[in-house]
């Protein structure tokens, strides 16, 4: 039986200025579920927003407090970051990805969202006529919203039918027009938790070089693929990255998920040294500087947006990365709770008629982690999202992520132990009411 | 006698990738003076960059540390700011400016630079054809650099010959084309420390309403006009603001200068409630939301740039504003050192042949504060900047600030007591060497 009537869900949408909840963004879904919870007193099972629910890393906190006590917050931090965070970042990329990026090319940003926002600007302005972004979807809807702010055009395709070698033809088709400035994806993927395999990264890297596109690789869920133990610094296996296959790359990563540090808004943009030093006359013309990519991105673009990042947060982030490189923090272990939740949640859903939509990488099943995708019979993502709301479960439709598949994204971050009985009960009720239609 | 030869100054410029030091930006001037200092061991008198040199406000630090201990840094802060900072901001605007802005319309940003960056986007996108920015110069060069990033056009005029009633005609001339989306200025002014008087703010406000332009008022130096005691909350005199004369306004202010908090990157964008609620079809069309100005600026623009501001810094800022409203922090008194330095510096310069370029507001002489402007005989700003470098004094040319006057900007922030003997000696030497040419 439904927990919330169609009528009250419609009232919730109206009260939150949401036109059609089937197409709700994450932010809108948050508002609607909060409204329903407040209005009825019935708690919601919140699978919508990915907000860390683990305790903030205490080494970061201690380093921040020490920096504040030293008065580091008085003067502007260097535009390209304090030396401590730059050096730690360079080591961190070496320790866990086995790639070489010099400290000067590792730039702290206010969330990785600021890294992609700035990179989109620099990359699409560097060569006249090469000004579009290509999304290997599904992806984080915010990146398209960034392009809407900036008035940058994009193309997109759902990778679902193009895993492995077939990715090459589709990418060639998309890139051959020559107008693609940036190729972007996240891996581990938000929303689908798929991970690109080495063979796919090789295809992306070699075509990025061939067509002079820059790969913007979103590593917000750095080393969180639970299928392999990526937790040992300077020891294989290392996290897969396109950086092994092209010099045309920018990697963004963040403290938000791996150190449970989302509130402090501190992340990294790491630029290939080769790209960092490249000169682009179009950048010179626009910014009246020497047109060198890295310094332009930092001094002519990022500096104009926030003039640096919070000093104490930089010291905290530096310390956490240093300790991780020394093997004194195991951030992979620290965030394993998400994978454990995913495993339990998937079992509940799959035992009750649901299926995992993006269920495989090229050579193996996907792992457990921060997100997974759910389908139910012939329901579209929009229908499934809405039907789940009636049973007190919030999610987001895969349609909002550029996916062409039928389903929703489920996030494990808020599903703490106490929520499981509620979840199981509701999922069972949902299946009871829908199974005839499903079959 | 010159401290640095033309030859070494040229080498410094080349080493720092600075084409022509006469036109150096602040960042370039910082690099050149640091290079010269390092190379020769001769200390520079640094009047270039405005970086707070007073100790960071300790109440802010304590509130940040407490927030970190509570784990506030783990989860994403609300996109429009934590309730504490919003409520404190609303009170702060009432206490020191005597204006009413509701908490929902007070948005924390990563530096006021992020406030203006985001506001430029929203304001120029709200009405088709109304897409230019008008600068009442001189001004902060970074704001024009922001427009260069975004590809937004601007117009500008130097207010020097248009003080008082004559401002009306010039503004009418600039606005009558109907394409101005934003009118912007800083007051107290960076670089000239002039302050717009009530009569001028009335002109700006009424014409902004008439031509539907939004005034972006930069109050980074909030209440730092030392001529009147603006330090008493809820008591006249209040800081002058255009908010008294139009509903078309956005005020940015910051913790950087008044609380010596630049490193923590926390500031405010306060939007007129009337503007906050206005609907713009063009915003709706672009962002597929309801097109309401305030929510669009926050959720569709700012959120896409940084997804909120550092949580601990918000708690710190909230606490400092609360204490200021309760009269327990006197931030005006706390920053008086800058005015005292300005007074001494101006005396040294004026005793040695220099003059204050922007020396008056409509009804009175300008006060002492963070910046002042210097001229010397017939030297252009570019010539004066370069000549001063030979004597170990760095500044920025007024030409880079949109001023049409001959001179440089001097910043008091780094001129601590120990620097004065050096400054006096060098200014004397400069005057000795130049006075024949001056007369």
C-alpha cells in the first residue's frame, strides 16, 4: 500500500515549485522529500543526494585548527594553492594512480565542481572552433548545468551499448567533426558506478590525442571501486586513469567523499604537465597574457572566480593526503561502509523484483559503492521515481543523467543501519503492488 | 639615487613573464618586486597588493574550531548558506547600514569576487539585449577580468570630472542606450578611497530604477571611511548605500578586510528582496526553472560554481557579524591601523613633491584608509610606477583601474611601522632626483 497519496505528492511538488516530479533534479527531490516528511511526520528513505554521512576525517580537522591558531586565515592564500597542498597532491597522484604530475600543476579548488567549471572555460576558449564538450554519459547533471551557465554547447552519448572496443567507433563518430574541446566522464561513475577499464581508457586517450580534445576525468570517488584493493600507496594495483594514455588530460578529485569532507569545499584539479605548458594564441589574445594553458587557467580564470580557496581547508587537505601517502590513513577502508550498504540495498531490491540497470563493466560485474542503478519491469525512470515516492523512497531518474536506460539512481550515503528495516518493508510493499504489472 | 638599475628591472620583468612593467597588473607587480627582493637582498616597500596584515579576528577562529569539532565539515552546507550566517548577515546590514534585507536574500560566497562573478552572469542573462556592464571607475581591475572570462561587454567612465550633480548627465548618457544590465562601483573606492555621497547615490539609484539596471555595490571596505564614526550598531551615522534609493541593488561585502579574514575566503552577496523575487522569462528559458532572480542566482548559478562555501568559515563569519551587531567586536576600531598608516604615508609623499590625485568627495576631502592615489608632476601613472620601482617602491598604475588621471594606487596594508624609515628615505631620494623635471 502507498504511504503517500498522489494528491499529497502533487501538493508537495507545487509547494516546492517543482513542475513535474518525474523529472526532478537532485535539489528538487531533496526539497520534495523534506516537505513530505515534515508535513506528514513519516520519515523518507533518502536515496537522492550523495552527501557523506561518515564522520569528517579527524586529521584534517586537527590540521585546520592548527592552521587557524597560526593565523593562516588572515592573508590571501596563493592563487594556485599553498605549497603544502600542491606537494601533497603531487605525491597523492603518484601513490595511488602511479602518475607523475608536478606540484605546480596540482591546483586546489572550491569543490571539484569549481575545477570542472574553470576547466570548461579554459578548454573551450583555447582553440577557435573547438568549443564543444562531449559527455560520455551517464554523468553528473551539474556539469551540464555548468555549461548552461556559460553558454557552452555539448554533445552526449550513453555508454551502455558501447562498452569495450565498440567505444572506439562511437567516439570517432563524435570527435570527427573536430569541434570537441573536452571529453568528460566520471569513473567510478556517478550515477551508475561503472568503471572504465584500461582498454576503454586507452581508446579515449588515443582519440583525445588524435583529435586534440582534452579529457576531463572526474575522480570524485577516487579509489572507491571495491572490487580491488587500491588502498596501498605506491603499490599496484593502482586506480585506472586516462593519464596513462594521453597528455591531454585534467583530473579532478575531491576531499568530499574519500575524507568525508564535503562541507569544507576543498578539491583538486591536476593538469598534465605537458598541457600545463602549452601555448594557445587564442588565450593570449583574450587575456593579454602569454597564453600558456596552466597559468591562464589559474591566474586569468580561477583567480577571477574565487581568488583562491579557504586557507585552513587547504592545510587540512594537505595533511590528509600526506598521511594517506605514508599509509597512516586508509581512506579506502574508511569509506567501505558505502560499499557494504550498497551490497545490502541491492540484495533487498533484487529480492523484490528490481534489477541493476548498469550491471557490468567490460570484463566483470560492477562493484559496490556510493551509487547503483535500479530498474523495475517496463517502468521508465520517470515512472519508477514517482512510484517510489509514493512508498516513501526518493531517488533520481536516470534520464536526468544522460542515460537512455530505464531506471533510477540510488545513493547509499544516507542509508544508515537504522534505515534498512524501513527500506525493506517499503520495497516489499512496492513489489506487492506492482508485480502483476511487471510480469 | 636609484636602488635598482633599469637593467635589473628589465631582467626582473623578463624573468616574471611581464611584457611591460608600466602596465603591470597587481599579480605581476607582486612577482616582480618579490623577484628583485630575492635577487638583490634589498627589501621592497610593497604598496602593490591589498592583503590584510592585521591579525585574524580571534572570535571567528574560535567559532570555526568549534564547528570543526562538531563535525560540521562533513556534509554539504546548504547552497544558499547556513541559517546562522544568513540571519547574522541580515542583522549586520540593518545594524550598520540601516537597510532591510531578509536572511533568505543574504548569500555567503567564496570571497566577494565570487559574488560579483555570479551576479554579472545572472544580471546580464535576465533580459535579452540588456547585457552590458557599466563601470563607474576607477575600480577593481579584477571585475573587468571577470567579464573577459565570461565574454560580457562593458562600458566605463572615470568619475573624477563627474562628482555631484554632474554625475546625472554622464549616467543618463551611458544608460540611455538601454543595454546596461549592471552599474557597478566600489565605495569606499578601490583604488582611490573616494566615497560616493548621498546625493550621488540618489542619482545612481533613481537612474538604475529608470533604466532597469541593477546596481552592484562593492562594500569590501565596509564602514572603513574614517571621517565619521560608523562603528555603533543600530546608531546613526550609517554607511551610505544605494539601497536607500532603488530596489535594483546587490551589495557585496566581505570578511577579508574588516575581520582580517582574507585567507578563509568568506564574503556576502545581499540581494534586494524586491529583486530576489522578480521573475525573468529569459532565466526560466535558460535554466528551466521558474526564472525567479534570487533562487536562480543561488541554485542555477552559484551552486554550479562552488556548490556552497566552506562550512567552518561560514560559522566563523556568522559569529563575527553577530558579535559586531551586539557591540562586542568593534571592527572599525580593529582596522583603524590602515587609516593611521595612510595619514603618515600621505604626509611623507606630500612633503616630497607628490600630490593626492583623487583628493576630494563632493563636499569634503577624502579620508584615510586602505588605499590612496599619488601623482608626481607631469608623470603618467605608467611612468611613475616604473620610476618608483627603481627606488624600491611597488604600486599599481591608475591606468589599470579605468582612471583617466595621472598617478598610481598606493596600498597601506603592508606598510607596517618598521617600513616607514625605508619609505621616507626612498621617497626623499626619488624627489631629489626628479624635482627639477617636476617643476
